[in-house]
């Protein structure tokens, strides 16, 4: 089944007098003209320079096996793995008492979870959900966060409504890495993204995510964080237009650029 792309800005409903209407758009990723998966998945990935790692914190929510109270927790060790189909991962150390984190327990038991982008506006709430609390505590309530429920997963999962980018994920597998005391095993959880929600206000006219508008926060190590408010474009030397569109995951434009290059006698890898 193809993943679906949703924006969360519109729900068709009657408007009260003076009330602004919300709008929602739904895209299927198997439709070539809407194929921006790589662009969207890569945009919210952690920054990983060669000399250090500066991952973006992400908030991951998962329902418990009994469907009572879902948990919400931030993970700085998050990354995308592939984009077609899209897979993501997060890793979690065991607790000091050698127990799995609540999120890992719930994900493995239910087979579903949601990821949401941690932003500047959500920084205090993100920090609150990082606190170790007893299993079953509702971190949404503790952090005063409104919920929005998933729409594609077999089990409904609450998401952080205020987050501008949210992924609905199906659990794929867990890689358990040996760890030294006192933390014990490290669980690397992999999930397949089957639904994406993007706030219309952070999308550009051509369907890309405007990172500066989302203002994601990044953990820099220790207790230091950064916020992204400015970006710059830097194109790899020697890349053709077709390759650039391919790196964006824009299938329609990639195909058109390849055909144009072929007609002009230019190879996809660039001029000889």
C-alpha cells in the first residue's frame, strides 16, 4: 500500500461567523507529480557533519498495548534511512534500572508509532517530556500538549498537534546493540513511514518544507541546543538538472529533465 501524504490544516466543517476555515490536502506518493518523499524525509533529518553529530530532537509517541495512555518522549538520536519507501530510526538507551524505555516497549508491542518535529515553540514541552516518569503517565497532559490522532495506522496514535511536521510509522524491527554499564542494551528502532502531516504554513509554493519557518531545534551535546532560523543552498558541482531533481525526490521534474537532456545529447551525469 502506498503511503499517503496529508497536511493538517484543514478539516471540512461548518464555519462559525467570523471564523477562518482550515484546509487539508491529501497526496498519494505513488502519483509522480506529488512525489516529494525524499525532499520531505531529508529535510527533517539530523545534521551530521564529519567531525560531530548535531541531531534534531524528535518527539516520538506510541500507544501502550492496552490502549490506555500513550507515551511521548524526545529522542536526539533520530535519522532517516531511506526515502522510497521511507524508513526512519531512533535509538534509546535502557533506563538505569536496565529496563527498556516506555516508547520502545509500546512500539514493539503495538507495531505503530508517530514521530513529530521538535521546534523552538515546543522546546519547553520537549524538555518536560524528557523527564523519567512512571510507566503509564500521560506526557501529553504533563506538557500541556493537545493531541491530534493518526489517520492511517491500524491502531490510533496521538500526535503533537502543534508540531508542523509529523510522521505516522509502522514498526519494522529493532536492532539491539550491546552497551556498557550502567545503561545496558541500546535499542535501535526502525519504522516505515506510511503517512506524513505537514502544516500548510511551512510549505513553499512548489511543495517543499521551508526549514526556517519550522524553526527546528537541534541538540549540540551537553545541555546545549540550537535553533535553525536561516538556511542556504549549496549545489554539488557538476550535477545536472536531472540529478538535482532526483536528489529532491521530484519524479515528475526528474523525468522531464532527463528527457530534455537526452534530446539535447547530454548524458544524465553531465557534459563530457
